């Protein structure tokens, strides 16, 4: 899946919102959250693990309560939650 120029702004809006969620996580007894950005899913689908293996090098994702992966499927969005 290729990100076109017209969708790039939308991807940035989604990334910004999820970054707000991630920044707020762990505060005030909220669950800790890690959010992959919107470019993660297309990259892993195109290149597999090899393409994204360094994306969490500095983060222990197994210590997080919630992991979010936004997925753009052309006309629709979905969210993988772990």
C-alpha cells in the first residue's frame, strides 16, 4: 500500500492524535500505551519484519499495557489493539 500525497496530511493528523494519547499514557493512573505510527502497517506489509525491526529498538513494548497500530485500508481506517 502506497501513501499518496493527498493522504499524507491525514496520516499526520492521525499520528498527532495518537501521539497525544501516548504522551498522556501512564499519568493519573492511566494505562501505559505505545502507538505505532500510520506508516508502520504499510512498511511491515511491504518489507516484513526486516523493514520494521528497528522501530522499537529503544522501547520495551512488552512493558506497555496497550499497543495501538492504526491501519489505513484505502478508504477506511481500523485500529489493531493489543
